[in-house]
C-alpha cells in the first residue's frame, strides 16, 4: 500500500510553476500575434484575389485562415517541446513533440514528464484549451463574414428575381390627381 502512495504523492515546485507561467505567457503571445496575422492575411487575400461576394473566394479564405491557425498551434507545440527537450525530459525531439501535441490537444498519453515537471502537463493542456478557444473565435469571425456576404448575395438575387417579375407584370394606371 505504501508504494502506491509514494507513486501518487506529488509536490509542485516553485521553479516548475514559474517556468509554467512563463511558457503559458509565451504561448499566448505567439497565439495573439498568430491570430492577428491570420485576420490581416485573410483580409488581404479577400481584397487582392476576389471579393467575399464570390463563393469560392470566401471558402478559400476560410481554408487559408484555418491553415494559418494550425501553423500557429504547431509553433506553440514546438515551443513547449523545445523546453522539454532543453530540460531533457524526453530522449529525442520527436517524442517531445508527440507528447506535447497530445497534451496541447488534451488527448493525453501514456507518456509523462519527469516527476519534478508534472505540473507542466496541466499547463500545456491549459495553453491548448485557451489557444483552441481563441482560434475558434477567429475562425467564427471568418465564417460569419463569409456567411453574411453569401446571405446578402442570396437576398440580392431574390430581390433581382422579384424585380424582374414585377417589371414583367402590367403596372396599374395612375390617375393624374395623385390617387
């Protein structure tokens, strides 16, 4: 029974908490710049290659924005993995990236950090949750812009059809006295 308690017992260290807060802050800075660049880039694409009124232009913009969001998240995972590799938590870079990716996406894995860095497993997952929430907001902004424009296009198309139908119908005669 005592060996199980020894395995479960964990005491967070100040160094671990400090590094975790710094890495979490760096992760959010990377994410912030990445999301601003994503919005800036997608707006540039819309202006340069076609208006949002065009269906394929709008969808292409959403796809490019999604790819940029994923690239930002990969950079964040690499940053965390770099720290774990620096602190010699894993035998190689690939394992550090694999572990970090699983933690960042909150999937989890059978791998663990060394006991004196275990708090960072939670902090990687927290960075991922915040990153995915922020990314979802950016993606929703892109999708809303696209959907709003497409709904306006459909509305204009319906009005155009109605206008043509109305102009084809005989107009009532108006009397000269304003009735």
